[in-house]
C-alpha cells in the first residue's frame, strides 16, 4: 500500500498536483514500512533457529511456517498437568531413577555377600575290618557352613559407600525436580503472557483499522492532512506486525513449555 501510494504521489508531484513535501513524507513512510518488514523477517529467523535448537535439528534447517498455525493461539492449560508431565518424561529424572535402581541392586548384592554360605555333602562307602565288623554300602550325609570373617569390613565399607551415594543422588534428584518445576512455571507464565499480548494486539488492530478508515475519509474530504493519513496507515501496519510477532512468540513460548514438560517432539506443529 505504501509503495503504491508513493508511486501515485510521484505522478501527482510531477504534474504539479502535490507538494514535494507531501511526496517526501510518503517516501519516508514507505522506508519505515520496509524497515519494519525487515525487522519482522529477522524475528522470524531468530524464532526458526530457536525452534531448531529445541527440536534438536541443525540450525540451518528450514522450517515451513503454516498460516493455519497462527490462526489460534496455543492455550496454557493447567499448570499442575505440565508439572506432572515433566516429572514423568524429563530425561534427567529418568537417568537419576536408573542410577537409584543401580545403587539398590548393588546394596542388595553387598548385603547378600555378608550371609554365610551353606553346602551339603553326601556319599557312601564299604569297609571290612577283619575279626571286627563288615560295613557294606554305608551312607554319610553332612552340611557345611562357611563364613568369611575377613571380608566383613570390606562389605561394610562398600555398603556405607553405596548408602552415601544413594543419599547424594536423592539430594541431586530433589534439586533437579525443583529446577524443572521452576522451568515449567516460567514457561507456563510466558505462554499466559503471550496470550494476553495477542488479545491486546487484536484490539489494537481493530482500533487502528477504524482510525485509518476515519482518517482516510477525512483526507478524501479535505478534513485531514496527508501527515494524519500516513500516521494512521503506519499505526495500522505496526499493529498488524505486532500481532504477527506476538503469534510467533506465543508459538515459541508454547514449544518451550512442551520442552520443559518433556513433551516436545520433532513433529511439533504438524
């Protein structure tokens, strides 16, 4: 719209129907519009890189933006549900859980080595003692118990070591859970903020659109200056760009929330 207006005003200025000062104002607005579009493109590239990093994709991966994805702003849902999901699906907690199981297995093995070993023996024999007795196929059975006293101090030291590792791991797990909850809360609040911003920008677009309509009618009837019209036009453009940026930020914030909850998958957005 701005570039077309500059072209029209240039023709009017050549024919002496428009002051050069008004033409310069229109040209300045066109430059401001171009700068705003460049800034929007840069924001889109930054959002694309952030999304690739969260998805574990190469930074140069080209992400296709679907217009339908911006029709609805992602909803935050219930905070407790996101926290529960994080406790179940975050890889860090899963790794700590596996280490806990490994320590428990080691402790059971050490405790088992402290018990005495029992062995059963058996056999039979025949014997002939001249002028005394004759024994044929006699059966002998025995049970042996073996207890290694020298290894007691070693197993006790190993058990103490495993117990210390278990306590240390429990403390680390608790700290990780707190860190994840904080991350989920921050991401959740960011989504809520983006939702509110989107609603505000919706109202701003309505107001800017109506303002432009009124100003344009006044300008056509000689009741408003060109400066007023250009300002109204630029305000409408900025409101629309702010809305698009807010939509992109809302999508990125929602992806951050999914990541914090351990639910972000490479197919996000499809």
